[in-house]
C-alpha cells in the first residue's frame, strides 16, 4: 500500500475509534426513570433523530422527531427565539403554514409566534403546563409589523393585552374586527382541537356569529380560559397513528350559553385577569421521568 494511502487508512481508523469513544460517553450520559423530568427535557437542545411522533397528552408527553419552525416567512415571525421553543410535530408546522396566508386574507398582517415546544417536547421549566408534545402553539394577539423585527425586538417586545386595564372586558380601542377574523381563521382549520382565549373574546365572537351559518364547529373549538388575553393558544388534534392521547372533545354546541356565562362570572370575580399574572407554571414540584409515558425515556436517550 502506498504511504499516502496507509496514512489515510490510519487516520480513518483513529477517526472511527474516536467516534466509538464519543458514543460510549454519550450512552453513559443516558437518562433514567429517577431523573427530574423538566431538567432532563430542558437539557436537550436538538430533537430526537426518530420518526416524528406526538406522544402522550399535551400536559404529560413528549415529541420525537421534532421539526423546527423556520424563523421567518412572509406570514410569520418567531418571538423569543432564545428560548428554543421552536419545535413541533410536522402537523403543527403545516397548520402554521396554512394559517399565515388565511390570516393575511382576512386582514391580519402577520403572525407573531410565541412558544411551540422544546426540542423533545416534555415539561418546561417555566411558562406552561402544556406544549409538551409538539401540537400546541401560542400566537400573539398583536399583529406583526410590516418589517422584519430585529433580534433584540423579538426578545424584548411584549404582547399587548386586549383587556381594559384591571377588568376582564375587551378594550375596544385595542381589539378590532380584524382580531376577531384572525381568531376565527385560527379555529376554522379542521386539525384544530381547541383554541384557548380569554372569556371576553369568546363573548365577542358569540355576539357577532352569523346566526344563519350552518358551521359553528369553529366556535365550539374556541375555549374560554383565563389568561390568554395577549395571545391565543392553539392545540391541534392528535396526529393520526401517533401514541398521542386525545383530549375529550369540547361539549356539544357552540359554547355560547351557560358555560360561557359561568366563565365570565368566574373571571369577573377573580382578578388578576391577565396572562402575565395567570400563566405561571403550575408544575411547581419537581417530578421524575417515571411519571411520563415510557416512550419519552427513549426520546430523551435518542441521538443526538
Ligand atoms: Zn400556550
């Protein structure tokens, strides 16, 4: 064998040996059932190199083969990119790609996208109880500007509440018919299971619904929930064939009757009304990975 080739062979052998050492080190670093679930999932910056699957429930689950939502499109901009909560099941990426042009058509200039999921889903150390399996996204109720926001602006701009200060009522100097059209468009997609909004938004949508319209399914999907006054939270149905646990469907009907009345009474009597105050992570106590679906350990331990 010529010298040059022998050198190449030796180098290749060294390289292979190095890879073996590195992968052994990686295995030694594997997660087990007793590890803290939030810290374990938060430590993974890249998705599991596995086929895409949404696993478990939105509040106790994880994401295999997550896909990154690209940071810019003519139709959306990602906010708080430093959080690295930009990962989703492909069905959610597809939803955002459909919603962008549809929202533009009804006069909403662009989507400001908040949190999706962490790289492998799972429970977040802060901010949400759900968003764990790549099927949930927050979209701001602030329309996007025409220009591309700077990195600094994406980290520092705040979403504006649509509620009047210190009330649970819509501020009609902020809330516009375009807001309503945007929320309707977000809920009209057949893949949507729920859209969480502050109860005053549901009240507005109920008041202006077309009484003759045959399709009120979208209104049924709009779910009043405290917080959600500066963003909407969209949850998709489980992707077909995934080991994903579907939440019970919202009650029959458009949800504009007694249930809404109860929510309005509850929120009116229960300050604070706003997302910043309400949306603290209720998962305060540490909990171990053994509380999660077994497949989530494989997701954590998968390459890379
Ligand atoms: Zn959310």
